[in-house]
């Protein structure tokens, strides 16, 4: 196993103003949902102290960095599909189906 890391200059979201946090919320939300629902491998300790608002965007345009990847987790495709189904049922207020979705989770 190899750990590869890169130094990132920035400020932890826990030390940012409410306005700065609000700017990073959409980016963080998309990052975590992509990790959870698309890749199935995700940062399992997402809190403002583990996110940096970068001093300047990366070459790819990233403005937020996730740090402290000591707690990562994975979820299989079946459970991901059930979780996605649960989100849809929750949004549609289909609570009976939502219960079924949760019962299908491993």
C-alpha cells in the first residue's frame, strides 16, 4: 500500500466565516454524494475541520480539499442503489417504500 499526499494551502472550514462556509457547501455536498453514490468509496469523517477552503484554486479549478483521510469506508453497488432509491422515496414522501429501502440495506 502506498499513501500519496500533497500539501494544500488553505483554511479549515471550521475557521471560516458563515459566508465562506456557504460558498463551499455546494462543492462539499457534490463531493460527498459523488463519493457515496458513484464510486462507493468515501471519506467517513466529513466535518468542517476536515475540509479546507483553498487559498487559490487548483489547476483543475478545485476550491475545497478534503483532509484527514484516516477514516474511509466503502459501500457495495446494491446498497448504493438502495440508498439512492431511499433518497428518491424520501423526496416523494413515499414513506412505505422508504422503510422497504432501509430494510434492504446490508
